[in-house]
C-alpha cells in the first residue's frame, strides 16, 4: 500500500482526551495529526455539565482517586502526571477562567464548556497540529506487531505511534459509537461490556410516575446482587419513568450491567441517612404523645418532600387514614423500614442515548498504566473513555480524559525517533 502522508503521531478522536494528547505530543516536537469523524471537535465536551462543563473538582488527590473504585490503581499514574491542579493551571494559561461551585465542582467561569474546547483548538492551531474533521479512521496498519499507520476516510497516513482516544458508546448524537473499540479489537485488544453509565433508571413500581418531580435531597442508595454491593449518596429525583439525579446516575452503570443477566434489580433507598431507626422510633413516639389525633400520613408529609409520604405509607401497607395514636407496633416498624429501605425495582436504564459515560471498554489489564501503551501492539496508545475506566458525576470523567490524554500523548511522542 502506498502511504501518502507521513506524521509522527496519529491521534484518533478530537474529544478532550484526543485534543490534550495531541498537544502533549506536539510540545515534545512530534508532528501530530488529529482525526475526528464528526464535522467538529469536542462535541461531548461542549455538551458536558448541561453545556457548562464540570471540568474537574477540587477534592484532594487521594479522595479523587478512590472515586474510581477498583480502577484507582490504573488511573493513578495519569492523575499523578496531570492532576486537577495542573489542569486548572493549564486551562488558566489558555485563558479559560474557572470557578468552583458547590464548594468543589470546577466549571468555566463563563458558564460555557465550549470556551474550553475553543481554547484547546486555538492552542492546537498555534502548535501546528493538523486537525482533520469529518475524517474517520477506518483501520490501523499494523506490521510485525507494530502500528505504522492509519487508514482514514481522507487518505492513508504513516506514523510511528497511534493514539486511540475515540471515546465510548454514549450519546451517538454527540459522536458516541463502537468505532474505537473496533480499532482496538483489530489490534487484538479485548473489550469489556460496554454498558451505559450515568443514566436515569426506569422502575416498574406502583409509584412510578406519581412521584414525578419529587426530590430527595440526600438519599442513600444500596444495591446488593450477585455477591456484590454498591452504595451511593446524594440527591435523587423521581421522574415519569423512574428515578434520576446524581445518586441514581452513580449506580446506573452497575444496574445496567446486572440487568444483562436478569429482568429486575432491587435498589433500597434511605431517604434520610442522618436519622437512624432509633431516631425515627423517637419521632413516632413523640407524634403518638403530642399529635395522637393527627393522620400519620400528614405528619410524615410535614417532614418528607412532596407526595413521598404517601408512597411510604403504601409501601408499608398502612392505611392513609391511620392516626398516630392508633399506630400498632408492627405498622410503626413497617413505616420505618420503608423510610430506611424504600424498595425501588429497576427494570432498565436510559441506555446509551441518555447515558453520560460508558462502563467498560478496552481491558485495562492489556494496557500499561504508566504510559497508557498497548501490551499487544507496539506504538499503540489509549486515552479517555475508550478505556474501561469510568468515574462518578463531579468532573471525574473529564479530568480522566485530560489526564490520560496528557500522559498517553507524552509517551506516544517519546516513541518517535
Ligand atoms: C451529556 C453529557 C454530559 C457530561 N457531563 C460531564 C461533566 O460535566 N463532567 C465530566 O467530567 N464528564 C461529563 N461527561 C462525560 C465526558 O464528556 C466524557 O467522559 C468525555 O468527553 C470523554 O472524553 P474522550 O475524549 O475520551 O471521548 P469523547 O469526548 O467521546 O471524544 C471522542 C471523539 O472521538 C471521535 N471518534 C470516534 N471514533 C472515531 C474514529 N474512528 N475516527 C475519528 N474520530 C473518531 C468521536 O466522534 C468523538 O468526538 C458528560 C457526557 C455527556 C454525554
């Protein structure tokens, strides 16, 4: 095959990981080509955080790392190489002013995620990186266990390193596809899943729909299935088809994975984790003594949001007309059980159309965490969501994209020469 263009590093995908990787490689003097199959770069970055872009957060490095669960060891070298402080300095340098919200989440001060994308594109142009939009990489050219080029829809390029930053499956409208996985498979890599994560959950319970709009400010969600446990905490929103909000999004990937093998997954919700059973028994006792003639549903309604009190009474199997003085010991126990472990039956998630990240991807045991290079093919590197790494909401995923892009781009360039 006649190779018609020659670069040092070919980067596949102009999301945050690919743009950062291209900059990292070019600052080491590499000639870099960045390919994006969409008509423009960074579509997902621009849509992130509702268009405002929760780019990272200010949590201490060790706390940040722990939020990646069993992938913490794998992500550690990239986060040490280019953590949230370095990302903040880097973006400030590019002229992107940042602000901290809710005491820890970092956003562009302008309220526009597209400002970060535009600043990255300006720097790419200053560094002389060739950005090819509407250009899909269709296959890798691999010879004797070494990658030596890419076949793009715009022609064939020879190179010393290829860096796959093609993202995951989420939001096909923003570029999500299996295109990167197919390239990784061509190089002999295994793909775990993929499953949609950070997505709303659909439920089949009687209350589904009737609680739409009700927010539980600090819900604690628990799932126990197939010998595994998962807990998340944060605000939760009832929707017309089930539940959403940060606490739900954070467990949705686990639910999607479980739902591949079963029809339903039980989620237990504690609507007020700060109040233990004893505290609730004390409250009910006080109602009996001071408000005996009042309906329990109304008393609950005064401390629980919206119509959630009604759902609790139904879940506990206690009549809505029951007054506090008449509440039996069994009914009290069932109400407290419903408050501490409100049962929700998950039967589906929003899928890749509504998910924010992909759970699964290129198996990280086949990738060297210190350089993000392939253990299968020499000269091949990975960054961002294409890898089997995903974090919760709060800027973890974009920071991972930037950190891994910076590390992989650095080592992809050092292969050159
Ligand atoms: C609606 C939404 C909101 C989000 N909000 C946040 C948030 O506030 N904070 C946060 O941390 N995370 C957020 N995320 C997640 C975050 O956006 C992603 O984790 C991040 O964009 C992943 O970066 P990436 O560069 O790895 O992949 P992507 O951003 O997906 O970029 C990959 C690019 O590769 C291109 N591509 C794929 N295959 C090829 C090919 N064969 N040839 C050429 N190009 C190819 C794709 O078109 C795409 O543009 C959000 C995601 C969504 C969908």
